[in-house]
C-alpha cells in the first residue's frame, strides 16, 4: 500500500533491519541522523530564528544531547523534564517554561534552577510568576482559531483572546516582570500555512497597540510548533512554510522583524522513528466477512495514541508487500475496545500475512513512546532505542549494542 522509499532511504532501511532484528517487539527505533538532518534543514529555512525543541515529543537523552550540541534550546513543560534536561548539563538559559498550566511551587522551582523565561495565558498564573519568578521574561500565548486544518489541534485548552493578552502584558510590566512577547501554536501537523498569517496579524496588532498606548515594547514572537512530519496525507515542503512565513512577517513588520522562536517537535523527530509490531492474531468476524481484523502487540496504550479519532495516519509496511492486498482493521492487544487504531480508514495489507509477521509503522518518532501508558493490562511501556553514532542507545543514553 505504501512505498517504503518515499519515507526511508535504502541505506537507512538496511541499517535499521540489521540493527533491530534481535530486539523483541513491540519497539521503536529512532534514527538520530534523521533528526540531525531535520534540525539543520530548519535552521537553514529560518536562519533568523531560535529553536526550542519541544521535549515532550521525544524526550530521550540521546535526542536532547545531540540537539544541545547542534545549538538547540528547549521548551520544557514540567519539573520532571526540567530535572532531566539539567541533569544532562544543559544551561537553564537555554530553557523556556512553555506550559501555561503550572503550580505556583513549580514556578518557584524553575526559578530556583535558573530559568528566566515563562509562558502564561491567565491572570492567576501571571501573579504566581511575578511572585515566584520576579523580574523574569514572560510571553503571553494567544488563541488561534485554525484548528480544523491541524491533524492534532492544540487550541482551546491553551491561549487567551488577544484583548486579554494585552491586559496580561500590562499586568506583567506593572508587577515587575519583563513583558517579552507573544506566543501561539497553530496546531500540530498544521497543513494550512495560512494559519500562521492570521496569528502573525494578531501578534502585530498587539505589538503596535501595546507600544502606542502603554509604551511597552515587545521583542519576541514564539510561533510554537506545527510543522508537519511525513505521514500519509500530503503536506507542503518546509521551504514553502519558510517562504510564506517570512512573507507574512515582512508584510506585518517590514524590516523590523522581532526575534523569532520556533518550538518544533513533530517536524523534528517524527520522521526518525520506526515502530515495529508483531501480528498476534488475524481473524474475521463472520465466515464471509471481507475484512480481516489484525491484532498487534502495540496499540493505543503503548505507542499509538495519536491514532485517536484516526487523526495521525502512519504509513505501514510489511515484509510481504508487493502481492495481493485486502482491507484490514488494525487493533492493539489490550482488553479495551478503544484500542483500535484504524477502522474507518481502510488500510490494505497483504492477504498472506500470518501471526508472527511484522508490521513496520513509519514516521513514528514523535508522540509515541512519550505517550505510552505504564502498565495497562500488564503490558509494559513500549521500548525505545536510539540509533546513534556509537551504536544503539536506550532512552537514558546507555549503550545497548555497539556499532
Ligand atoms: C507540543 C508543543 C510544541 C510542539 O508542537 P509540534 O506540532 O509537535 O511541533 C511546541 N510548543 C508548545 C508550547 C507545545 O505544547
């Protein structure tokens, strides 16, 4: 059904097969060289910007260490991520506390560890920042509406109306903080580039009105994530995102473009992963049923949660591709009937598949292992391995197998 070469080059595929063959399924192999390529591509596409890797998308130490060496900063969402990143020797100056939902004592903790940049979208939270992180930079996250064109929307829960953002930035200044800028997230896997235009226009209005009416000079726009990974549905190239976004910025800000931050997650790590599952059982619900149910050893609770509502559509390949295919329903191993990955979307897989055969889920480097449940039905969280220059490493960065 899918052409593997469209997603993974021959050499990477061969090396993956060699390295992964002795490992029990289910597992995820992350190829660091792909993440490096994507990071360099981002830097080239947006030479004027700074990057804060959204750690939640793939929090493996090997990933964080490599991105640190490449010059990335980090978007941190919890004290646990903070501890992890600091334990790798990364400077707190490279960190931004991007979660608008946080406890007062978490703000205090981040401040005590040296973090001086905070996101907010509410009065209560801003009060906590003023009290427990005095003098810090704050940026306010605004709501953006175009969530219907993102495959994994992130709006509604985060952000506030621009009028409120205005008030918050005034409140920030009045409470001794540095009103630093505006942030938004256009929705993850955002396939409509126009979404950035609307958001940048709102940002421009805030920059202008705050300067005119309050003499507050903002200096930064944080555009969040949203750039796509390579799944089934077509997307524009990153270079199209880059040229359009630059044009929007230029239209609104002329030659005085503020400093720009991106917080890539999915676009950076998504294409680096291959999730391997083994077929547990194949059945039909009726003697004459046309569709096969294929049950796998990975499902919604151990790696494939983004198939919720069939939102993220991963390409899947097998060792038997190329022959006759038939429609399948793909489900996971647990006793929960929500544990069905694709039913409406009809995947077609080889008719000669048998229990014990492998299914390779491509582009599974983002939001897979980090979203897995701990022990539902006793199934352990899916194991992740990192293909690095040293060999294969576990998430803590220990070598599992030398090259
Ligand atoms: C999750 C998240 C990101 C990453 O988004 P992607 O679409 O995966 O690139 C960036 N910023 C914030 C604040 C986030 O919550």
